């Protein structure tokens, strides 16, 4: 198995979990927050997808799907167009509201497709390419990809946990 195959498997698992987490939820459930200082399922899935979109586009020299396929317009959020959710205050988290789970999965699937296309073209030596020299040590493509995987897996796990909390409270 090649490193790119492991990365592709990891990103496919995120997609599966995103779909399983939001499937069947309506706008109220997607936007519910256990307390004013916590994130919603909608925010968590939007944010993990925005981070993947932003970081993958930057790493591979691509345009973000959020901008190139008009997802920013479809979501209609009261946020700057390039916002990824990093460092959001509770007030900004509250701005991320969606009308349907399909909007979240549609955007995630579009980002996933662009990500997989980029990953399929990887050679082992590509993973060693330095893509960000602002860090010490500089960040390689391989390190950035694992970072995105880690971040996405944590956030989709948080969203799945929140779904469980909401369902327990409703039962």
C-alpha cells in the first residue's frame, strides 16, 4: 500500500462520518448548541470542510471549492468569504446556520472530490515538498495532509458526539 492510498482511505472515512452524522437532521438539530459557548453540528461540519478546502487548495495550488463552485453564495453566511471558522467566537459560531444536511454534505462531497483528485496524483517524493516555511521546522505536504486528517477527524467526532447528546435529550 502506498502512502497516498492511506491518505485517500483516511479522507474517505471522514466523508462517511460526515454523512452518518448529519443524515436525517433538520435545521434545528444542526444548529443546536448544548450551551452558548459550544459549537453546533452545522458549524463543526462546515468548519472541518472549510479547513480541508482551504488547506488542500493551498497545498496543491488549486482554487477553493467554496469560491470556485459558489458554495459561499449557496450557504449565504454572514461571514467573510474566505472565513474557515478558525478562532470563531460564540457569536460567529451562531452565524453558521444551514437549511439542510444536504447543503453540508453537498459541499463536503465537492471538497472531497477535489481532495481525492489531488491525492491520486501524488508520488511518494511529493510528500517531502516543503509547502509552508513559516514554521520551524518547515511544513511538508505530508505533514500538512496528516494535520488536515487529524483536524477533520476530531471535528467530525465532536459532531457525532453532539448528535448523540441531542438524540439522548430528545428520547
